[in-house]
C-alpha cells in the first residue's frame, strides 16, 4: 500500500510541470460618456489575442509590445467586424484610438491590452452594444461589461449566446 501511495506521489511530482490548467478567456469593457457620446475601453488578454491569431506570436504566452503594435491593422479590422454600437437602432461609428494611446495592464497574472474606442452616434439615446469578439477561438469567452451612462448604469456578462446589452 505504501509503495502505491509513494508511486502515485512520485508520478504527480514528475508530471506536474507538464500539466497546465485551462485559462478562462475573459475580456472587460467599460462604457462611459464624454461630450454626449459613448466611449469604450476594451481590456483583452494578450494571450487571447494571440490564440485567436490576431497577434502574430510564436507563443501565445510570450507576446512583445512590438508584436501588439504591429497587429494594429488586424485588430482594428477585427473589431470593426465583431463589435457594433447602435443608437435608436442606427449604426454608430466606432473609431479605435491610435496605438500611441494603447496601454498594457496586469490583471490577475495576465497582461491585458487596453484599447480605447471612440463612438459617434446619430443620437444620444437608446444606445446598445453588440459584442461578438473571440467567441470563434474560445467558445467559453466572456465579456464583463461595465455600462456607466447617465440614463442607466449596470454590469453585464456578455457571451456567445447573449452578446447584446442592454436588451430592449
């Protein structure tokens, strides 16, 4: 019995360096208002962007700042295809900030890209966000949304099966 226990403990110690826990794919978005228009701040893990092939990196967990900057055209095009904002059911224009305004932040042991987005809407009411980013590369991906606008404020979790906030 002691031999089996000792063998099991030894096997765990030898295999431990090769076992990796699954990382949850979580992004964050803050929606606020400036000059009667929405502003967005998307916080997304660098490894999630690399896994989705939006940043050219040999290793999803080792991404350089230059690789992030070089990916700007790809990221901006991807956001245009996977993020939308409407006002009174009319499309708003989303403009990503210049790369000089991008930042990195460490959240929960991971590096996140902070990407500001300006939004121009035809009206300042009935705003709605639809988020469809990263669901293809990670089906369990979630967006933790902080909606802080004058008319309403709240928090929501957007996922592949519930990608719009608020729901009218």
